[in-house]
C-alpha cells in the first residue's frame, strides 16, 4: 500500500492556499448478509493551514480512518471534494509531496531497518546511493532506532515498527505528513521521541496531520484540532478555544506556614481576589494552572464512547 504513495519530490514554493481542503465528503459501505448501505461520513469539511500540527480526534467509529483513506485515494468517497496545496486533486505529482503512515502498516520483514529506509528512499527520491544512505542513517538516529539498524524488521517490536514507519513517511521530505495513530504501541520514551519529531517537522515548515486516541499527547503537541463524531466534524479550530469552553476554573498552588496547599477557583475574577488575599497573608504562590484538559473537554462534550 505504501509504495502507492512514494515518488520523487522536488522543491516547491510555499503557497498561501490551505495545504488540504476537504468539502462535503461523504462515504458509504455496503454491509450485512443482504448488503445495505451504511453511511460512515456525512459531509465532512475542514482545512489544514501551512506549518501547523493538527490533531484529528474522535471516538472509535467516528470516521477518522475512513476520512484519511478517502483523502489519500485508498477509498473512494461517494460525494465531496479533496484538494491539496494550490487547489490540486490527488495526482501522482501531489502524492510525491505527501508522507503517510497508516494505522496498521505492513512492511517487508526480511529487510533490516537500514535496508528498509534505503529501499523506500530509492522509490521516492532521486538521491544518489551515498546520499540516500546518509539520509537513512540520519533518520534512524532521529527516531531512536540507530541501535537496531541491522536488525530485521520481523525482530522489531510494535513500537519500533511505528518508529520506522514514521521514518519512511519522512524519507522524501514531504510537505504534508499524515499519520494515522502514530503513537499506538509506543512506550512513554517512544512517544517523547515521536513528539519531538512531529514538532521538528512542523518547525521545518511542513504541515502535520495525525489521528490519535491519546488525548494528553494531542494536547501537548497540537495547535489545532479537527474533531469528528458519528461521521461529521463537530469542531475545527485552535486547541485553546476548545479548551476555553471548559470555563475559567483554575488551581492555585501555594506555600503557607511551611506547607504546600492548593485552592480551586471557578472564575478569573475570583482568582484575582484569592491571589490578593493569599499574598496579603504572606503566602508564596508556587503555580497557577487552568483546571481543564482535553480529556475533560471530550467528556463534557460527549465525544467519548462512540460505537464501532
């Protein structure tokens, strides 16, 4: 499946158009002994701006993977349009500008990590052999797999396979990187490395779009969210505005009489009054944090627990 994606990428100027624009995307499948249409996507709309990290979130069965498949031509929508870069359709040239890691990748298990990246690099770049080897080695170090460069992929753990998959998605310097559940199977150390790679990729001027069930990771990484429920987009926009819907509650952590204590307040006005009171009593303010997170926001807005 991945070979379908790979091609030669050349330098492209950044445009002011959205990197990706999805309009009224619909998709149905026929299911059951007597096949009947089952609609999965009900008019999906969203855009991805340049140089952004967008989390694609939603419960199981929300339609995230189906949407990604429709974006990349791995499934054909019943209606709607998908446009990349300068309002282009998914042509062979456009595919060369996209990096992709599917949710359940299959790789050639008899190749070593280094051989695998060099193989995909030969398919997707015009680099000379020595330059490709150097780039593959650099990517292996970047995803913390240098120690396993000579191991066959069949000896890799699930987390290691995820890491090598991210490396192959980046081997041709794509402008848009689409990752379907990239954190799946990674231990905390692996998630840290992958988070750094995603941040670095965005700093290089690329757009990253990734789906995830791990909301704390998405909260730390993303500047934007696209949230789906039951086949429709229920929120598209910045992370902070979404979290702001939780209200203005905050937690004050302070030292008083040699002891550390906490105090929860329900609004910014109460927060200011409590800070004045604590300081007047000689307390030392240690920390102030908004009492909200993405997990709480999902529960509040009923975005957890969808069926398959």
